C-alpha cells in the first residue's frame, strides 16, 4: 500500500478522484456531494456510476450528501458518463454526478459533476464548489427538508435513441452494410450500452471484456498497448472495425480492418471528416490534439479553435464559437447536435456512418488522411517541482510560437511539444507531434530531460 501514500486527492475543475480507502473515503465523498447539492440549491440530481467494485459504497455516500442538502436523487444505475450527461439534460434535472475515475486503475474512484445543461462544471462553478468545502458552507436541511431517493431509472435506451435519431446518423444506410464489429468495453460502463447500440445499427457484434463487473482485464486507457486482444480479435474474425472505450465510455479508440490500432487521436479526426462533409462549421479541440484536425478543417475551409485540455474547457469554447464538431485527441468525440459531452458511442456511430457513405474500408479511408507521429510521455513529479521546471523551460525558449494557455506549448514550423500538468494525477505530460517517429521522439527526449536526467530513465 506504500505506493498509495503519494497519491493525494486529485481535484479538477469538474471533478475529484482519489484512492479508495486512502484519499477517497466516505467522509470526503459526503462532503463533495453535500457541497454539490448546496451549489445546485436542492432540486433533482441524476446519479450514475461505472462498474468499479467500490461504486456502490461511493453511491450511497453520494446519496447521503445530496439528500442531506435537500436534493432529490434520481439513480440511473451503471451508466456511462455521456449517458448521465444526456439524462440530466433530458430530465431537466438540476445537475448530475457520475461516480467514476474514468481511465484510472481499479483502486481509484471519483466524482464528475454535471450542471443543469448536462455539461461539466466550468471553472467558475468548480471554484464555488471548492469554496463551499473549504469554508464548510454546506446548506444541510433539518429533518423535514431531507431529499428523497427515487426508484432507479434505466436511461440506456434513451441514449441509444438520441444517437440513432441524430441528423447525421442514417440508421438504414448503416444497417444495410451489416458491418462486422468487435467492441472491447474493459468490463466497464460501456459493457451493456455499446453492444446494444451496435446491434441497433445492424452490426454483427463480437463483444470482448463486456462483463460489467469493474475488474479491468487490460489497462483501462484505450491506447494501442492496452487493446492488443481487440486487435487480434478483429483479425481472427475478419471484422470491418474494432472499437475500444475506457471504463466510463467517454473515450473511444479504433482498430482498422487489418487489426492495426489507428490511435485514439484519429477518433475525432474520422468523426470530423464525416460531420464536415455534411455541415461546414468550426471544429473545437484542445491544445494537445493532433494537427491532422487542422488539415481536415483546411480541406473544408473551416477554422479550428483550441482550448485548455479538459472536457469543460473544450465544451465552453465550442459553445462560444458555435463548433459543429469537437472533442479531445484522447478519443473524445463531441457532437453538439446530440449533447455537449465526449461520447464514445457517438464517435462509433459517426465512424460507421462514414464507412457506410464512402463504401470504403477503414484502411482506404485512412490512406486519404495525412499521418503525423505523436509521442505521449508522462513523468511522476510533484506539482510544485513541475511548475518550476516549466517556468525554466519557458524562459529559455526563443524564436518559435509559445502558447501558455495550458502549461507550455511550443510550436515549431512542422512540429510541436506540449508540456502540462495533469488535472487528475500527480504527473506531467509531455506530448510531441512531428512528421516522423524519429523527429517526434527526438523532440520528446529534448524536453523530457528537464524532468528526468538522462541515464535515470
Ligand atoms: Mg473516461
């Protein structure tokens, strides 16, 4: 358990994550839920959770905090993060809480907070929530004002309907293709809804890691090194495509028909390709997302807007600039027509629509898209030390474009590096992109050495 001691409670703008039994205790959970209930001023709050084994414990602590603050709880059971977001919006609730630690390992759990519009809390609301906790400004009711707990509601069907009813998704066109699809749900919240959506779209579906028991059989991030079983299954089954998601199914990654993982950066690229071919409009992504997005946008003559990393930031920018599609390079696809949240299911439906319309295999579609090489490194380092190092690097840079919106992004004519502190883990991320693997790795090494002296790595 020694390894846990260095993990503090990680609070970001729109959520909190911690280690169960260490930093994420029932007391902490009740405080956060009570503060959120106070922030919402009572009303109805939708609560859903991913499949983690700690989920029920966290759920009951969340209920206690919310009900004590006078909120009525609408439980929707095991649900993906986008399902909870959509449920809040459609039920016209005051807010929502998703119990999940997203892609963090099994021993983590956490809360994601959603406002009455079904989107993550922004910086302003997040600061208010922190203030309620820091100064103990909870509005707890007396016995007569305690909130009620409603009977559980299943929102899976409504989420699927919202996707198939979308203007850009033509169910009949996709159904006619009878795509052979493999889906890897990491035994998470996508285990039930993802195969059901694919079934609705007329796909011949093979499910792997589809037991919703919260025991993650692979690394929970849907990155290439964690989805090797999916790649093999796509090859063995002669499938058209493979999909993988993280435990709360807001991130999607795709495997092509040859069994090659195309990289989670390409989820937003493929979705943008489909959307822009029907609807010309701006694209909104974060600063770390691949430059391929710019290339696709140029093709359609539309602008790309970039925000700080994090769904709340991307969504705020997308709403302000009226983007027609957006997301994050970590596999997050946001289609405003359905809702303002990263949604693996939406990304899968848009990709199948693209394949159906083009009548081409995924490898053929990808051939038509430029390829850059991205490296993503993470270094465990304290927040204080990381900030000092980033400042030092910034002071040394000259002769290239620098963006300090989120950490430090250094943009060279044909490559870039983005160095930023994670909001959810005590790590620094060093992300680079260049025309070749060698150049990208070289750029990464150049900046990683500020954090890890060469020879220690
Ligand atoms: Mg997630």
